[in-house]
C-alpha cells in the first residue's frame, strides 16, 4: 500500500535545517512494507498542511504521516490544516501517541496532533522531533493496516 510523509517546518522548507524526522518516518514505513517516496517538506501553516494532505490523498496515499507543527508555537498549525481534510477523527491514536510521549518527556503533553480518516486513508500528525517520530511510528504501524482494511469494508 502507498504511504506519504509530510514534514512541516519553516526552517527545513527554507533549507536552513536538515529534516531529521521525515526520513525516520519514511524508513519505518518502508521497513514495514509500505510503498513510500521521500518526505515532502512544506512550511508551517494550516494552508500548507491542508494542501499537502490533499495532494497526497489525490496521489493515492492510504496512510499519511505528518511530522512537525503540532506544538503551541505561533506557527504550529498542523492540526488546523489537518482537521478540514478529515472525514472523521480517530482520537485514540493521537491519545496513545501523547500518552507515550508524556511518559518519556513531560513536554510530550503539549503536542496537539490529530489522527483520523480521510476517504480511504489514515492521517496521523506526529511532532517533528526525531525521538517523537521514532517512538510514534510503531504506534501508527500497529493499527494502520487494520484501519485501512476497515475503511475498505473489512471485518472487525
């Protein structure tokens, strides 16, 4: 199945910082057997995120993972760009990501990432730190194939 990774970062989009989280997500997806190109990098902002998500969906992605833009900073608007794309939220995934993140580092409580379905795809926001991506990908991968099966009418 096809997956996409979108890194949301002003500095990475401007070439001022190497994207560390996106390649980790891509590697985890590929290792799990997903077809996944390199991470797309977009600047922070709700409109940029929404556009990138819609492009990935139109290209056939069944799993889309975003990294970055989930905090409380002025430009952190990934959840605001994700929400208009979602048909339904699946809050348990985001809640588990927050629970695990906060258990490792108290700042993990500050992520506002969403998870949900859009058409036949699962969309999940991860924080941008490499540690959060490394810890979050197993959570996503543990349920992604089941969610996509369910979206296609699969049995519980």
